[in-house]
């Protein structure tokens, strides 16, 4: 049934009377107006992301590993090729399963003994809109002009129309407009411009960035990284449960999985690698993936109730600041009693309350009339401008409480000050070191989602090698004694301003500034030979020496170039002569990249040609000082913020979500932990036992406190 038929039928069903020509014309005119408003709305929502970019990163991450298994190195072109290759093999819109034999992954297979069976089962399961966004055409473009639209573009459009979610049908609607030749050419051109430039091309760029970050992750071999080569070595050395031999000798089935769909009770990992059977096999690696995001956890509305998640058993959602107190093992009594009364009753302002707060404040501060204020609010916050919806929004706003947002922020600020006070009491008490272990372990649990899987690796896939971060959350509490913490206030504006009003930034937010509680690094305890023995930490110097003797890679990563070169040359002048000659050669090379990296290339080649065992013997007593120097250089700086809490409003939906976000200080701690792990700098057995007891007791208390927030499972 076409649109006109539906329109007429609807008219008669509702009214049971005759349809005059004038009435029909009015109906058609109204439908045209609505259609034009829909297009306008699509224009406004042009930059809305099709899906969670983290979900897309999960799929790219797995494809990056397969790429490395082929040739030993993961490459962007290979990943792009697999996206094109596997697009048509996705089933049910949400599942890709590919079985690969030794001939498909030659580099990986070559590391096993000849003739043993090698199989890799790759599985990617994502929500259909994320899967469609992952497999969009990357090497094809839509035409600039609607007149140039041809049959070869149909495949692209069919792929793009699948990028549909519950909250975003923009892609599908734009495709429908482009394909409908009965729509005026000008409107089809608008839709094409939108789909091509602001959606398809934008998504291709984001995918390209994630591909670059993924290849950087798998190809890294520097200190603290565990790339593809390290993964292969770990797989080879695993023991086969049936024969007791290493997998290198008997072969293996490797399951490489990214699953954002299944209700998986065995792991909360975004991606993981299992050996053998999918159900009973050993988990070798598991990864908690982020896609360039600083977000650690989300707690819903600030004063929302804690609930059991419906999509996942034994999982909680919401709870706002109530759960923040619990997750950081702070006493319930630290939260103001008046705040508790807000939970479930005033969890967030309504869309109308947000709107009237802005309208009143803008008019008051600028002297503008209300219509101007409304125009700015609608433009800035992406509201639909059609007359009917605008009238309804105005009615809703003028009936709303204009003080609701200010009251909400006042309550949040009271809670924030209480939170900062509770932290400060802990940090300055006689049990501060014990609490700092609890604090960092709480962060680690929020990253990996459960204490049972704290060995999961945290990977934030950035745009390149520098922004791609890898960390080991389970190890972070082990090194807390190197840092002391303090809490302080930050600030963030909850009622944002339109671009045209930025000049009024200092005046307009008055009353709408929300405190952002922050935890920062107060002091850093540097490592010295003198305090090393007293600290409860050990440097496994014999293991380091063995690693140094095996490979130039270890040598240049453990003992950084600048710190080691002077000592090496003082002990062995011949190596200095060789180094200087190599540096001179590379610095005269016509290739700019080689010339730029002349020092690094000369250093590496000098090491590659040296007798490493003899060199290690020569350095002997100096190695410990070099390792200490490298560890200290990797430590965070006092004053760096570890994490902060923030309110993020979504005005159109009337939502204010509560986020926990990492800052530079936590990134620095993560980097230090990576180096410490790689450099064999570890807590003693006694300290580890003490830390494990603290974490276990804290985790049990936190779990009990969280469950107490929800008396009954529903």
C-alpha cells in the first residue's frame, strides 16, 4: 500500500465520514510538510555516530591478529582486504565465523613442528548495526552528484542502509530518499551529501584510525608490550592437556573471538583467545577494549536506583553516586542523608526542565527575547524545528520547574564534596596505603568488569601507535606503594552554551557548574639501590641478564639508548668506533627516514653485531642502575590527575549520565606497570600475599554492599 492509500484509509478509519477534495489536499499538503521536516531533521542529526565505536574496534582487533598470523606483521591493507572479503559471509546480520587452516595462516603455522594440525576458528559477534558499520565499503565512494548515481553504487547503498540501530535510522532513511526518484532532485542531493560526506566518509576515517591503532598494537615489540610475536611464543609453550607436551609439538585449535552480543557467563572480555574446545578450553588471553575513549565506567543517572541488568545475569546497572561510593569502599554514612532521599525520586532533570533553565538564563544574561533563545537552543541541541513539535516543547518547558536543574546540581555538588572529604580522610589516615590498594583495585575491577578476570588486558586502541595504550589492570595494585594520592575539586558546566554565546561563557553558567571530584598523584616514591631492599620489591637481575644476552631487542628496550651508550663505550671503545661509523653512514643516506633515525639504526646494528653475552658480562654491576633509571623515568609525575567523575547531560532525552574517566595520571601508572612487568621488577611474595588479602576482602565487601542496594532480583 502506498503512502496516499494509507493516508486516506487512516482518515476514514478515524472519522467514518466523506472525504472532500479540499480535505484530501490538506492531508497531502500536511504529509509533504512532514516529509520536508523529516529531511531537515536528518540534516540536523548528520554527525550522529552509527554505533558504539568500541564494538567496531573489537572486530578490527581480531582481524588485525589474523593479519599478523599470515605474514608475521599486521598491515592496514590486509585488514581492509579482510573487511571486503568477509562482508558477504556475515550471517543473521550479527555473526561472522571463519575457519582457517595452516595454509591460510602460514607464518603462525610455520612456528609449529612440521605436520602437526593447526586450525584457527575466528568468531565475531556484534549487534547488527555495529557489524554493518564494521563491514561498510572502505575502498568505494558514492558520487558527488545525484545525477551520477549509477547501478554500481547500489551495492554501496545496500551496505550503508544496514547501519541501523534502535536509536538511529538516519542511514536507512537517507538511502531511501536517495533511491526514491519521485522525490525532488534537490532533496535527494541533500540526502546524498549527508550520507556521503558526514556519514560514509566519516565512518571510513574512524575505521581507518582503528585499523592503524590495531596494527600498532600487534606489531609492537618495545618494553611493556606483548604483540603478536609474544602471543605466538606463549601459544607454542602451552601444555596440551591430553599428551602433556608443548602445543608446538602436537598442534592446536585456536579460538579467536570478539563477542559483544552473547550472554557469555564464562567471560566479560570484549575479545579473547582460547586453546582447544570453546566451552572447556583454556583461556590464554582476554582483552577489555576501548576505542580512543577515556571512559572507565558509567553509572547512569546521578540519583538513579541500582538495578539488576536484564540483558546479563548477575550484572548491575545504574545507581549513580550511590554505586560510586560503594565501588570505592567508602562508608554509606559518608553520603549526605538528604541526597539519599533523591534516589529514584529526582534522578535527573526532564527535557523541559533543561530547556526552561537555559531559556530563562539566556534571556536574563543577554537581554535577548525568548524566541531568539529558543532558536539557539533548538539549533545547538539538535531539536526538531517543525512547528508542531516546537509548540509541544514550549508547552512542556513553560510548565516545568525552572529551578530544577540548579537544585539537581546543588545536590550533586553536596554529594561530590562529601565524596572528596571521604577520600581525603582515607588518604590521610593511618591506613592510607591499604586504602590506596583498594582504590586502585576498584579501578582495575571497573576496567575488567569483574575481579575474577583481573588478568584481562586493557587495550585502548587509538589513532596510531602513540595513542594505542596497553595495560595490565591486575598488576596496578601491586605498585601502589610507589605513589600517594589526594582528592580535590574540578569543575564542569552542565548547561552548555551555543557557539554564538561563547563570549558569555563566564557569566551564563553561574549556578550550573558541577563539581568534578578528582583523585590525583600527591607524591612519587622513586627507586634507589638503598631503598630497594627495604621496599618489599625485587629486581630479578639474573633473568634480565639472560634476556639481554639473547636478543638486541631486549637489550635496547631494557637499557634505553641514551642511558646505556656512555657506559658501553667507556667499557668497550671498539663498539663506540663501530657505532660512530654506522651513524655517519646512515646520516648520509638519501632516504629521509633513514637519515632521521640514523642514531637508532646505528645503535641497533652495533648491538646486533656484538657478542651480547660478553657485553652483558662487561656491564654486569651497571645493569641494575640502568634498570632503576628506566623504571624511575617511567613513573608518573606528582600533580597528575588519576581519574575524575563527571556529569554528561543529554538535553534532548533529559538525561544526565554519571561517568568515571581516566586522566593522564592513570595512563602514566599503566605505562609504569607495563615497564615494571617487562623489566622483572616485582613485589616480594610477602607483599603480594598482603595485597591479595586486601583485594579479596575489599572485593567481597564491595559485592555485598552493591547487592544490598537491590534487595531482590527481578
